[in-house]
């Protein structure tokens, strides 16, 4: 599953930060610039996303990943594959 860093890095105006992955809005707002960058977000390209937007992006990424997995399982089921066969191909599809 995707994490907050995946959501943050999906924005084209993200430049980089150092330190731990933020877990809340306060930590997100306090991200430290990663040299040689001079900013975490290039606001000339686009506005810095809000924490709420980051959370929505994370949900979008996880939903998309879940859809891909569901589609693969559906395709394997249409081929009359058993759980054991599906797990042999990709052990991440049937559970986490």
C-alpha cells in the first residue's frame, strides 16, 4: 500500500525534504528542506498541497492499487485458478 511519502512525491512541484515521514498536519507543515533544494515545494509551479489534499491523494493511490489487485484476481478467477495458483503467481493479491 502507498504511504504519505508516495502521496507527497506524486506532486510535480515537490522538491524534497529530510527527516521522518510526516504523520500529521503539524509535522507536514514543518518539513525541512533537503539540500541542494532551497524549498520543499516549488510554488512557482503550483501551490503547496494542503494536508487534506495529501490525505486525499493517499486514498486515491491506495484505491487505485486496490483496483489493480482486484482486477488481477478477477482475471485469474475467470481462468478458474485456485487461491493456491494465484498465490504462486503473486502472493500479495489475496491478502495482506
